[in-house]
C-alpha cells in the first residue's frame, strides 16, 4: 500500500519539483535555438536510439553470460535516462534545454523502440519472439506532468520574478535539487525492494565490467561523435551525459513485469548499472567539461 503511494504520487512529485527548479534557469529562447538548429537534437537522438543499443549488442555478444543476462544488457541500452540526466546536465552547466528536449523526445520514441530492440535481442540471444508493448497515453501524460509542465512553469516563474531574484534562489537550489534527487533514489530503491533479486554477489561482480563498459562507452561515444560533427561544447557535454545515463527503473520494470519479459534474471544488468552510473556520469562529465574549448563555434 505505502509502496504504491510512493510510486504513484510521491516519487513523481519529487521529480516534478526537480524539473521546476531546473526550469528557473531557462528561457523559451533556449528551446527556440535548438528547434531552429536541430543538429544537436538529431545527433543526440541518433546516438541514444541506435548508437548505444549497437554498443550493447556488441558487449552482450562477447559477454560469457546466460541469454537472459545478454538480453538484459541490451534492455538497459534501450531505456534512455530521464530526470537524473537533466539534473547532472544542470549541475555541470551543460545545455539544459537540449537535455530536456532529448528526454521528452526519447521517452516518446521508446514506446516503439524498446519493443523493437528487445525483440531483436530475444531473437538473437534466445531464438524467441514476444509481443511487447508500452502504454502510449500513460507515457505521454507522464512526460507532460513530470518533465514538460514543471519546466515550463519554472520558465514562467523566472519571467515573472526576474533574473536577479532567480539567481539568488539558485545559490541554494544547487544543493536542494541534488538532495531531492537523493530522496527520489531512496524512494525508488524502497519501492523496488519487493523486486530485489536474490543472486550471489559475485554474479553482480562478473557483470560489472560490461555495464561499466556500456556506461563509459556511451559517454565517450556521445562526446567524441558530437565533437567530430562540430557541436558546441555545452552540447557535446550534454549529449555525452544523455547517452551515458539510462533509465534503470524502466529496464527493471520491463524485465520483471509479468506482462512483458517476466524474467528477474534479465533485470540483473539494470540493477548493477544503477549502482554507479550517477557517479561515473558526474566524474566523466567534469573531465569533459574541463577539456572542451571555452569558445563555442558549432551548433
């Protein structure tokens, strides 16, 4: 009962508050520039929807694990990150508008891409095919309520109270928003404790290098491809974070749901991935930020 309350009301509210706080740092012109020059959006979506799953298939192919674990590795790559990647982009001073747009678009695309990618993995590694589907309208409403509407409300508040007042608020928001994220992560762990997986610790340890490879490989792929096509430094950093962070909660849900994969074993890669990716994304993001040229010259 309490777990259902957490998942249905409290956790979405916490995530929406995080997006509201980040929206205070944006203006509508930030989004207009990206829509007018969509190169960064297209590169980011292409790497998230095609590049990272391709890397996951390669890692799963060479991994010495059961077919269910191999499918689980690919499943993680098929579930792009959400509010966490937005917050890290905000903290590292990347292009927050680009991050939010990528989150919104890829969340809608996953309604179609997750079933396609997972079905391909099932066929390649298990010789199996299943009819998977994600609810379109539930996903659409969730994106609106948790991501789009709070961000727009933050932009409106900034317009009403003025830039100077918002800059005063941001002095404590940079501490409050990570704190809220910590609460969200604790709530997520609490909510998923019924789905906790009773495998031996060395089962997780063996999968760790492959999931670390997916995480770091995704960030490196995002950074170097963006840099190769001459995107702005903030956009390179943002795309690296977006490609490197995945939605492990969604991956675990797809793996364990009785109406989807119904395979706790396939959820192990996502469980391992969730243990470290916030810290590696922040660390590698800081590394990228310090080495990108200070003068922007791309899109």
